[in-house]
C-alpha cells in the first residue's frame, strides 16, 4: 500500500431533522472524538431556504482517532436505514464500553458476542436512529475467542464456507 494520499476517500454524512448538535455531543461523550468544524444555517449572512432551520447545524465534521464523518440538520432528512457505521476496536474493554455508551437510550439489535468474523461483535441503533456495528477482539479462553482465531488465514469460515478470515487485525 502506498504512503501517498489516496485519490478517493469515503466518509459518511449523517442527516438529522433537527438533532444533529445533540447527536454530535452524544458521540463525543461516547469517546468517539470531537466536533472539528461546525457551521450553522443562517450564520455569516448565508441565505436560508427555511427560516425554521436558522441556527441548526449546516455542516459539521466529527473527528477522532480512526474516525471521521460529517453531519448536518436538514429539513428534508429521511429516517436512517440501510447503512451502519462499523467501528473496529482493538481492546476488548473499550469495545464493551463503546457499545454500552452507544446503546444508552437506543436499541441493541445484536448483543455483543462471538460471530464467525469476530470474537466480539454487536449492533445497536442509537437514540438518534443511527446504526452502529462494533467489532473487536474477544476474550481468549474466557468465553469469547479472538476474532481472528475463529478461523485462521486461508481457512474457510465454518458458517460461511466461501468466506475467508476478514479480521481487521493482522495475524
């Protein structure tokens, strides 16, 4: 892999009806990072299409170690579905803390546990309707196996025989 900056980068953008600022504060409180940039509808003389959006988030950039996404309030925002953020975490304790924090006030759809691709995986829809998948290393010999030990590189997954080891961690 080249050290040069890639020609294309993918970043998610979350659209909220009016709860963007509260969601960003929630994600910061979960330990994901901080709001690196925030502009508001109607500030600096920018014209407004809808007066009800005045003061709401026009554009925000959220950044943390290994995390970057954008967010805004939009009067035409649709419910979030069909997509999820995947957080790959190295430390088991941080995986558990992060999952619990995101689940506070939300709905757990897959409890943390062993999956064919991870020793510690769970899925949650947070209180703002955003879906998160959290995956990390599990407890070796403690009921949860290391994700990459569930099947070694080059060996087929027992549940999905066509799949190979897709652990985000090197062997």
